C-alpha cells in the first residue's frame, strides 16, 4: 500500500481549463485544436501545449475510436469470474491480457479472482475460447460465466 507522499507524487494536478479540455476531448476526440480553443477560450497554441503536456504526464493515455460491436458482427459479450491459484495469478493474467477475445481484465478482491470480459461473434466462438483457452490455463480452478443481455452504460471515461 502506498503511503500518502508516494501517492501524491504520482498524481498530476489538473486545473479547471485542463478539465474543460478533457471533457471536450471525451465528447469528441477528433475536435480540432482551433475549434477546441474557441470552445475553451484560449489560443490554439495554448490548447495544443496543454494537450501535449497532459499526454506527456500520462493524464491522456491515447486517443481511440469507440466501436459498436454489433455493427461488426460481434453478438456475445460475456463476463468471466476466474478463480486462480494465488501463486499463478500473475501468470494467468499475463496469458489472458493479450488474447484477442479479452477486452478487459481485472484482479478483483476475493479469493484470487480475475474478472475477464470477452467479445465473441456467437456462442460457439465463446465456447471455443472457454475450452481451448480459459479451461486449459494452469492454475485456473473455477470459471463462472455470465452473458450480457443489454448494456445501459459502457465505461469509456472517468468522473472529473
């Protein structure tokens, strides 16, 4: 566990202008520096400088497109709760993190649990992932699976 001074040194302080820039980029990551500057009330050079600084400090990690999985033939979103022998947890996580079906992977509280989300074209593809990948990993002791029926909110950002 980090003590307060270690945590504080990892935190980058953002001001209200940075917040406005981040919120605007969250809504439209393709907005031009000129349009963003007009919206925020700064010069284009100032906005570009602030965005570059936010990227250098790791506040903005990357710009990306949000894809609708159904539009490209991905019909099954499943959540797996994977119990792993404690001494093999990192090894299992390393084997799953780069799998193309795995869209998110978290170490959760509880008895050595990994929370895995996967996207699949159909139930058959999900079954192949289970049988050929997840069930074969050394250290996996239990897998519970839940298939998403409907999404009401998808995590794409953070609360500022």
